[in-house]
């Protein structure tokens, strides 16, 4: 039997198609909006991370600038004192402030003072067991902090200059010990270690005796036989040396660009 489709059926089909179209359009709009929101959140999070990273880098650079500024100030004070401390005038003759190499040299010094000798204990072999090891071998050897304690005490006692073994102690010298081997300025030394100081011997000895770290070291001298000897020295000779492990490099103004701009303006 044939089916008849009247006007009402056609009208319902038209409205149904419109409704489907509207639903699809709204769905697409919501999906696109959701995608845009998610992208915005992702960009915002990435930006926040970049800003935080930038702040950390700026803080680190500011700290580096502060450290370098302090080092330059210390060097400037040391150079000024070196030119006015009354040392042999012949050593300062011909020193030109514009000569970077000469201005960054510590002059040769001579005078009386003290010499401190640190050495490993000869008893360490008795502490080694049959396996060739010992639990307290560190008690029988000189350590980095022992050398540093002597250096700090001598500076506190008014030392004019210091030497460890055959090298002058600079403001940025770093003593590093690996086992019982001492490293200084790239050179290695085995014990005994000698630390020499030019200055008033009575003040230097008093500073050593007043040092808490040296007091602890003396306890190891008594208990384990660590070598610690302080002697007066009448004629210490310290050679001239560079005041820096690496020469300073200064920035200069690029005058060529300024000259070109002036010519352009004229």
C-alpha cells in the first residue's frame, strides 16, 4: 500500500534537520572553546616557569657581580697598601700604575718570623692491622684543616707575608689535601709541610697558642704523635711573585662606534 506524505510530515522533517544542525554547531563551538582555554592555561604555565627561571638567573648574576666587586676592592686595597708600607724603595722604583703586570706583583720580602712544621705521625705503621687497613688512620696524618688552622692563626698574629713550602700565600690561595698529599697552586707536596711567616715572632707564637684549632691539633700531637714544631727564624727570604693566580682582564670602551656616530651627526 502506498504511503502518503502530507504537508505536516514535510514540516516535521524540516524542523528536525534544523535542530540537528543547531546541536552540531553548538557542539563544535564548545569543543573549540575548550581547546582555546586549554592552550591558554598551557601558555600561562610555561610563561610562569620562564619568569621564575629568569628571576633565578638574575639573582645568581647579581651574586656573581657582588663577589667580583668584593674581590676587586680587596685587590685595590692590597695594592694601595703595597705602595705605601715603607718597604725598600728600590723595589717600588719604576713601578708605573699603568703597568698592569708590575702592579699585580708582590715584592720580595725578607725578615724574621717563625716557621711551623707539620708532619704525619711515625706511629701510623703500628696502627695498621694484618689486612693493611686501619679504622683510625686519619688520626695519624696531617689534614687540610691543620694547615689552614696554622695559616689562619699566623695571619691573625699580624704576619706580613706567608709561605707554604716554596710558594707565597696569596689572598685567593686554596690548600687542598688528598690523603696526605698537599696541593697548592697546581703543585703537590708530601709531608712534612713547612709554613713560614714574616712578622713579630712573639705575636705569631701567641696567636698560635691562642688558636682553638691549634689547641685541638696539639691534643693529637700528644695522643698520636702528630708532628708539630714552631721555630723562630731570623732571615726568611720570600721571593717576588704574582699577586694573582690569573691576571685580571678589564673591559674597554669601543671608541670606533662613537667616532662613527659623531661623523654621521656632523
